């Protein structure tokens, strides 16, 4: 797969392999992405079905001296071409003069999320280029990802955008893994957040879109604590939510039925730049509360959110469009995409093919790679940073 850029000093390549053999898959995907060049950064996105050591050994064989390797497990990878790499490995390679890369890692995300987030963006301090961004690949099951991005935001410069995604595990919800190393060895981590500081002589652009719209009157969050929502309009949040979606408390007795309903009927949290999606992951009938992974601030306005398949599909294209426009006229070398795994499950194989085709039509000829996440990071001006049911794109010029 060939890269495309208006400046030959920077490039991005993408490779994919669905080989059953881990070593073969890693080497083949990396070789396609590198294509004989000297990469500064290799991003490895893979299914949990692989043995990680031989897969990463295969990737290491294509890494250059001085380059770094990062990555994570997914709930499906995204590549340019026909459809998602459901159970394969995708490698994105970036390199060329004018690009600098610094990495760091935050450990023990579940017990020290803000500190871990701050540790993960430590590499940003060493960047010297005019255009900078922080890329985060975080454990997807810690339940405190909003605190991770809060810590990262506090440690990073307010002018440096943060993007990325939360690692998946093929929707088994048991354990996710993150990768960090170089050609001499790669660590396989869990309960960690890997950070990449990207610096470039050319622009870096970010796009954010979700395809949902508000329905009905707004509700006021009258009592909450972090991700636990107790009251809406001074009434138990569970009762208000169930009434809005035309259900009763019998729904809560069936955990799967409640989860299905919550995924189909999320809440939208008002922001200056639009709405952040919030999904209720659990309910407590005793105190009438709803439990979210991300924060639902007291005093905020929220709405019931609805969508159609076409809107979800076009959100991917809109995210890519925004990212490319943010480059300010610079020619894109490639795009990294972070797409919610719940969107993937809702769209199904046919819808996903349409979504990827729509993204490709928006950025024709531009190499694209990414993965389906357990949550998306995107913090730029006016955004808190933690997203769900959303597509986030980082365009690299």
C-alpha cells in the first residue's frame, strides 16, 4: 500500500495481514507498511487471538534503529481497502524528515488514573517541532478513562491536542493489552496507557463526529458524582431515563436487555462544540442511579440521543473531513482513525464496509489505519476529551 504526501520528507504507510500465524502476520503487515523505508513510528493494532511475542517479533524485524513501536489490542482494526480487519493485524508506519516521536507510559491506570495519564504525555515535553499532538492508547477496561485524560490534560500544554483510543479485546471484556518498545524488544502491558508525542514541521489535524442528534427537551443533572448519575430534574435518574425510552424497571432485571437499550438510547451531554455521548453501563434500582464510565457533571444539560444507520455511516466521513480541513491546506500523508466498537456492533459488517468506503471517498488516496475502541480520546479547544460512540481522526501532513 503506497503513501501519498505533498512533501516527500514525511510519509505514512499501512499494512494488513489476516494470517493465522502470529509471526507471519506481524512481519507481513509491518513489511507492507514500511515498504523499505526507515520508520520513526510503528503502530501495531491486533486481535487478542494472536500470541503477542511472535507477532511483535515479526514487527520488530521491520523496525529501524531509533524508531519506536507502540500499539494495542482491538475489537477490530480499520484499513484502507475492503472492510475492517476483523481478526487480523494492522500496522501503520510513519517516518521521514521533519517528524519527531517521543514515547512514555503510565502504569496502574485503574488505581492511579490521573497520574498515569500525566506520565503518558511526558514525551511531549521533549518535542521541538512547531506542530505537536499527543497520541494515547489506554487500557479499555479500567473504567476510569475520563480521569486518565484529565491527568494528561493537566500535564500537557493547553495548546497541544490529545487523541487516541481505549484498547479492546474482541468484545470479550476480559483483558486488553498495550505495546511499547523498539526493534530490540517490545513490552506487552495491561492496565497501562501508552503515550506518543508527535512533532512535525507540517500540520496535524483532528476531526470528531458521532452522527447522533438530540430528541426531546433537555434534562438537568441535579445530582451526580463523577460517572454516577443520581438525579435528573430532581428525580431519580433511572426513572427519568426509563420514561424517556418508553421502558419500566423490569428492563433493569435483565442486564443484557438494559445494556442493549442503553447502547441504542445514549444520553448527549451539552458542550460548547456539540454533544458528548454518554452510555449508561449499569443501573441501581435501590438508589435510582445510572452508572457511566465517563463523568456526567452536576448542573449539565443532557438529552436523549437518536440516530439512523446512514448518519452513523456518514459520521466517519465527517470526522475525516474535519481532520483534513484542519491541516490548513497541507497535503495529508495519512490518517489514523479511532472508531467506537459499539458503533461497529450496531452497524454490522455491511454498515462497516459502507462507513470505511465513505471515509475513503472523503480522503481519496490517503493511507488510513485505525481500530474499533472501548472509548475515544479527543481533546482540543472546547472539548473535555473522553468520547463514546464517536469517530476521532488524526490527519498527518
